[in-house]
C-alpha cells in the first residue's frame, strides 16, 4: 500500500516511523527540509520538501497512484485543501485528515465528497480527552481501552503488594470471583512480555492487561490492588485544546480546578466553563499549588503544550501529596523515562492517533486498533466473516484456531453479549474478536487469519 503523509511534526513523524516498520510504501511531505533529512536518514521512507497542499508538490510525492493520504500538518486548512486536491485532481481512494479546531467539528454533512471530501477525520485531542476521562473513572488504571462501542474494555494495571491475586496463579481469579468472567491477555514483567497461562503467578509490579465486560472492570481491578476511593477533586494544568475539552467533559462529575498561564485565555475559559474554577498562573509555581490546596486533590492532569512543564508540574504535584498524576508527553523518548516512577501515567497523543490510522490500513475487517507500549504491542478488534469453509476462524473453537506465537484472544463480542475467551467458545460470523499482539511483527499473520477465502464470494 502506498501512503502519503503530509506533515513531519511529532504526529506525522511517528506515523511514518510506525507504518514504515510494517513495510508500507511511505512518502512524507513537509516544508522543513532539516526535519525531513533527519527522518529520511533513519527511516525507510521517501521525503518531499514543499507545501503539502500544492498540486505540483503532491504530484512529485506520487499522489497519482497513492492508495491513501494522511494529512496531519499543524494547519486544519492545509489538511482540508490537500484532501480536496487529492480528490479532485488525483482521485486518491482514501483521504484522512487531522482536524483540531472545534469550529470545524460536529458539522453534519460538511465533510462529504460534495463539499469537503475527507473520508476519515482524526481528532487527537478528543481521543486523549476520552483516555484521561476513562483513567479518572478507574482509579489506579494505567490504561483503559474500549472495544465494541464500550461493551468490553481492556485495562492495564500495575499489580502491587496487598492485591488479593498477587503471589497467586491466574486461575485463582475464577475462585475469587465466580460470578465475574475475565481473561488476563498479557503480562509485562520488568519490560518483557509474558504470555499468561492459568498457572502463571502474578508478581508485584507486573503490568497486567486484562479484558472484561465494562460492568466487571471494577471487580477485577480490586483483585490486583487495594480498591481505591473514587476521585472527587481534579486539578488540570493547561487550558489549551485538551485542557479545555477535559475540563468541560468532567466539569459536572468532579470538583475541577484548571490552571492556565495566559491570563486572557484563563478569562475566556472561566466564562465558558460552568462549575470549574479557573486560575491564572503557572502550574510549576509551588506556592500557587499550595495556595490552591494541591494536597487535597485526588488527581493532577498536566496537559500543556510543553513536555517539560508537564513533567515538572507533575513531579511537584506528586511530591505535594496528589494521589495520581497523568502527564501528556509528546516526545516519545520521554515516556519511558518518566512513567512508572513518580509519574503514574504518561499519555502520548501520537500513539492515540496511530491507533486510529491503523484501523484504516489493516487488510482484514478491523473495527478498532489500539497501539500499546509505545507501538511495541497492539490490541485489535477484528470482525470475523464467512463460514467454516471460507474462514480460518468462523465455526471453530478457540483452541482450534492456529494463533501466531505471542497472540492471544481476550474476548468475543456478539451483539450485546461479551464472551470471555475460553477454549470451548466457537467463533460465529460477524463476531467482534478482540486480540492482543505482544509484537507488532505478528500483525500480517493475524490479518491473513481473518481474511475470507475466495469460496465465500
């Protein structure tokens, strides 16, 4: 598949890196020649310097025979014009654009081939806001991912001393919770992946990924660590696109304080938000945080557009007594450095965007993809089609399916029902099968597994 990526910023560069690893034919377009040279020197991609919306630049980039356009420049308008040019001039089959401004969102019928021909929209800020909201509603979780419109969830937690299941075999889960069905999809121990079996013993500090129906998530979390009290008071550092969205989303659920360094922006947000208290000041100001009773806050969410400010304010908040800190980090190299120490959860907007794009490039019928552990692992929701004669999964029990090494099936969603993966479960056509891939190198094998044979057609 030939893919054009417009914009070599943090999102575009990370997309190019991840897709190039999967052997896609990638061409990256940007005005910044130095940035293109840096990426081109270490990635197996082509680079074109020039304005991303100009027809002659797009032609030089190979738009004539591109299968997909991904427009992720910093300008909504350039992204939209590039999609229009690729539709009108080059007839590019799939056009994906990042649209950040709320002014363009929720406009029914606007993004249509007769108006603005964009096939799929990417909203990184919206995805990040949803991620943080889920984390706040599940105290102690490292990651909460939705599948099948939220009917099933994959949750990552760090097992700690005092958890009921720590030091015991996984199969003890069913004895502890006979009325709750769940499956441990993966365990990461000291950075290395473990394919769990019933006899695997969970150790303290293990990063455990488990899947269950949404209504059972809280009960399973209580087995891995002491049950935490729900959050009541939240402080947000940064009133930009993400901070404003997050404050509006949780304004009526928690007591919210938002700290914004720009006085004019702070005033605008104070007028816009219903209940949240907006403070004009610097989130790294220790005296300000103490004055606003930071020690009484349950969670601190640092979502400014400056990684260093986010990290420093999070460290300060943690040391001043906040239970959990959630930190937005755009530089991938920083994530591994900070998460797991005093910073509880580091969120990468690039990884959120990559997951959205991956669901469009997968060769099987894939409803949702989540990129995990900085792109090393992946959770996929694949839809089964065909029958026993044309499919390698339909009509077969789970223990009969030849899964690639390091791939596990966590659950099957059939209509409104969530069926946790057990050996005797039989896959039916139109089932949503939720898989966990320890290594991205297994993606192609999983895609082939779910592709329908010619006899089906």
